[in-house]
């Protein structure tokens, strides 16, 4: 029998949650949607992974319904947006902990290509951006006992474990 798990992907609007999941599921970017499903082969056989994507745009009541029976939460933030990282700690983690028992967390930094870009297309691409450090990511990962910390760029649809 195929095992099925539920993964809830949360974070601020525009940080790249749907792009991250779509890259994993379809190996391409698709328009924003709420639910994605992927089949993957594991050592124990075929597994169905159901991804539910939520953001601040969803009402609190909608978000906590997504959390029901979730096996793992992927906490997403944009590498070029310190505010999105701060909200992981001030909004998303407390909300999830308040509405679930013993949540399992995975921390995902998106838009990592922007940090390493030497030639931004527009000056506005680098003005007023505060990048999140890898040290900050690791500290938070340890603090919440995350099972993993990854960096992701939609330009290279491969996650790098750090």
C-alpha cells in the first residue's frame, strides 16, 4: 500500500512557496495554486506527497484548517527579504505550534540566486534589500529542531542542503 504524507508550505506572500513546490512536483513553474501532489520512490516503496501552500493572504481560519493532519511544515522565506525571515519566527512558528502537536519543521530559503547575483538587472533589485545570513538560518534551524535547512533558486530547480 502506498504511504501518503501531507506537507504544509507556509511563508509570506511572494517568497516563492509555489515555485519551490512546483519545481519539486513538476520540474517547472506553474501558476500559484493551493494544493500539489507528487509521487516519489523511497526505500519503502512509492509515496504520495500532498503539498498545501498557505500565505498571509489566507485567513487565519483557512490556514489552521490546512494544518490539520500535516506531517511536516516547510517554512519558506526569501533570502533577499529579512522581514520574511523574521515573520517565520514571529508569526508562522507560533501559529503552527499553537494549532498542532509536535510539528516537524523544514526551513527553506528561496530566491538564493539574488544573493549571489553580481549584476542585478535593475538598481532597484538591490536597494533596500537585507539578505538573510546562513548563520541566522542555521541558528533558527537548531532552535526549532528543523529536520533540514535548504536553499532554493527557481533558476536552478535543485535544493541545496546547507
